[in-house]
């Protein structure tokens, strides 16, 4: 709602979830025209806010005792000019927040500005978000970074490790000798009833189909409820206002134990694909995380990961997947702790690749890539630089 606010207007601050709304005596909201920090400080001190004008003619909101709000007369507001499209309450504030949100992205998360702003916008507007991309590319980190940026209550559920979807998402029946049989609701039930909560559904593609069936009405914007029992007439729990669901998914034939997501479930999400880092981006991330490790060593790690990813994307790849960013960070951590690059590769990279086939195996090929950057002289060079694409 737009306001032509007059000097002398007094508002009180009312907290709703994590949002601090500014409301006058008529119940009209001024949230979008007062900075978030100003509203938070007034709420914390138990004071109201009054619109004043300085000597230069500029207006500002000033903290005043709550008694001034209580004694204030209703505000005579000039009606806003009607528009063809109804602007949501606080629209200007939301737009400004999205525009400035890239500064909230942690340096340790490598994500393009457009996609970060899209992630922020989707969360602010209460969309269901699905983060896709290769394993170890930063999907979960991006989701957790979003939670920190919005400063909202958050809940984490690893659906890939869930053995009993019904117990995890709904609850269990228990028996107590004093209470008898009783139903204990799950943490998920509490989560969906928490206003403005961000709920992370990790590894959705590894979840049991029963979990998907339970989540269908929860994620549907036209339903947004959780049914506690399949029987007709049983209690349902409504999803609270402002709740955002973020799912992470590994989509592709190379991922074992993953399932093809139901099309109806996929349609309930806004999809954001995480980019594969370039060698330059990978190096920048490693330098940020491990500033005391030799840049040459970190550059070697970045080059190794880059070459494996390039090979995995060719028409006739000799390896099924490239080295993930999660693995490259682990290697840099081992170097920081005194391991050599060869030792780090031996315990982190090679076990990920099949050794079947001897010199023609995936593991041998990856070993040769590593040896391009450091060699102990113990292996015969099986490939030339021409064989290993860069």
C-alpha cells in the first residue's frame, strides 16, 4: 500500500514472525516506508515512531514514547492514486531488499549475482525452491546462506537419510504406562507452523516415494496443508504464512540411489541450478578459504578439478564425473594440515573412481591428470598432454 504520509504521523511497531510492521491508529501499515533497522530498534526499546521534518526539509522517523502513539489522533491520509495492478504490502521495501541482497552473499559461496538475487526473491515471495547441480557444488551451502541472509527461523531435514518418512514428516504413536497410547508430532509439523520459516529438504531425490506423497499437499500453493492421517475427516495442519521450502536434488544418471522425481512434485518448485565453477573461480574460493596455503598448490588443485570436469563433459568421456568443489576444498584442507598433494589425492580423489581395467581404468586416467601437476616418479606416464584435454 502506498502512503502520502504527513509529518506528525505516529506508528507503533508490531512483530509478526520475523517481520516488524509499522501500524498507525487506523491500522494502516507504514512498514515499507520505514527502514528495517529503525523499526527493529523502536520495537526493542518499546517506543513508537513519529515522522518529523528537519531544517533542510527532509523527513525522518524519530523514536517517541509509546504514550504519544496512544494519545495520537487518527491520521488523515491522502488516498493513493489507484493503479491497474495492486501492489503488495511492502512491495518497495521488498524490491529494495532484493536489489541490495548480493552484499549478503558470503564470500565462501561462489554464485552468480543473478541467481543469488533470484534465490532471495523466491524466498521472500514464499516460493518453493529446488537447488539442482552436481554433488558437492554448493547447493546446501547456498540454502544455508539464504537462511543466514534473511535471519529467519530455519529447520533442516535430510530426506536422503530418512528410513521412516511418516515418522519424520508426521510423527509416531508411542506408549507410556502412565499416559497410555499417545501421538507425538514430528519436528516437521512444528516447522511448517512457524511463520516465515525456511525449511531445507536436503537430498529430495534420495527420499522414499512415501515422503513425496506426504509433501505433495504441503508444497501445493493451492493447498498448503499436512494431513496427519489418510482417513477421511482426520486433522490437517496448515502451513503458516511466509514459510519457504528449499529442496536440494542431484539429477542425472551418474547418481546412484537417486530416484526420478515425480513431474507433479517438480512442478511445485522454482528450480535454480548451481553452476559448475571454472578453474579461476575454484582458485578464488580456495584462496579465500585457505589464505596461508601456497597459491601454486591451490592452483594445482583448481587445475586438477577443472580438467576432470572438462573430461566428464566430453562426448566420449573416460571418467563418469569430475572432482567436486567439496572434494577440492577437502584437499586444500589436507594441504593446510601438512599433507602433500599426492597424499591428499590418494585418499580423496582416487577412491571415487573405478580401478577396473588396469591402465584403461578411470582411476588410472585421473591419476595421470594429478601427475601433470605433481609426480613422485613412481608411475609410468600413460597419456600425453594431448590425450588429457584442457
